[in-house]
């Protein structure tokens, strides 16, 4: 991996590390010589990711549920007790949504917002004081192209991802003088289980991979570009290919065309 030296010896906390993009990030960072805290709400797959790493003695497995955001301060205390600091916090865990807004219970909107927004905010606030004390740190957030545009059948997911941009862009303006970097990474379609585990309007699992995700890049391809954006300390980076990524630029520069196309978009 290019830029290995940037991550060598760094303490990196990755949430959502048991599968998909988070798992791919874990393996690349392990090979780069980082010291990892691996977290997700799936203890057994998370333990297997740890077992697949080469430098296991340097890593820590710490299961957590981002939806239980009130408990994350305690999780951060455990990490800081062992490592003293976190160089890079990668807020990657999350859940998606697949259903019409009119069919989606408010409890589902709340669940997605708690996991995809409040969980990241709470964990960041738990780690931030230690970064400010050292005047050093990098906070990274896995957003999505849906954080800057939107599509049918994803209203709750789009809302949470948009919220991330508002919070972390605001936070960046507050902490830059303390040498705290913030990067928002916005993947388009990546071949993960994101739609398989997505919530439908009644809170059940969607249970299948949609066509957009199936045609996406691999998690490892995403992780390579992701870490390059982190190394370059970009404020915002779009990762992926194809129509979902192009939609970002249509939304920004040709909004009338974007909204016209969106009316007939095939998104599942």
C-alpha cells in the first residue's frame, strides 16, 4: 500500500471493522504497521478479523453498538487506558435503509439516525478531548455520496449522512487551530452487505444486495482510495465509480437535470 509510513505505529480506531469497508481498512492498516482498535456490534466476525491480522498483539478488539451511543464514553476510556491516545479515529460503522418514506416507521428513522449520526458524534466527542490535549489527531468519517445527494428508498440513510457533513464540517472549523484534521470519505457503490443488513420501513432486514451495490467496487479497492484520502488529509473525498458518483456532480452543477433524472431513477 502506498503511504505505509504515514500509518506505521499510529493508534487507529476503526468502527464497523467486522465486515465490508471496515474489514478491508483493518487489513491494510495492519500491514502498514498501525496499532488497531477494532470495533463493531458483531463480536464473532470481529474476532475473526483480528485473527486474520498479522500484528495481533498490537491490536485490541472492543465490541460496541453505535446505537447505544450513551455508552461510548466508557468505551473510549478503555481505549485511552491502554493506548493513552488515538491518532486516527475512523468512524465507519453504520446501517442503511431501503423503503419508501411513507412506509417507514419513525422508530426506523430514529434507529438509523442513532447509529449513523449520533454514534459517530458521541464517539468523536469521547475521543476529542485527548486529541485536543495533545494538539494532534485525525477524525475520519465514512459518509456516502448520499451525504451530498439523495435517492429514493433511502430517506433515513440520506438524512443521517447529510447530518454528518453538517456536524463534522462545523467541527473542523472549530478545531483546525489545534491541529485536528477531519476527513469525510464518501463512497459510492461498494460491494458489501450494506443492503442485506439495511432496515425496511418496519424495521426488518432488507435481506438482499441491490443492483447498484452489486455493480460497485470491492471493499479493498475502496479501502485503498480511502486511506490515500486520509494520508493526504483531504477534507472530503469521493470514492468509487459509475452513476452514483456522477450524481454528486450533477447535483452540484446541474441541479435541474439531477432532479429530473432522480424522478425516474432505478435505485434497487
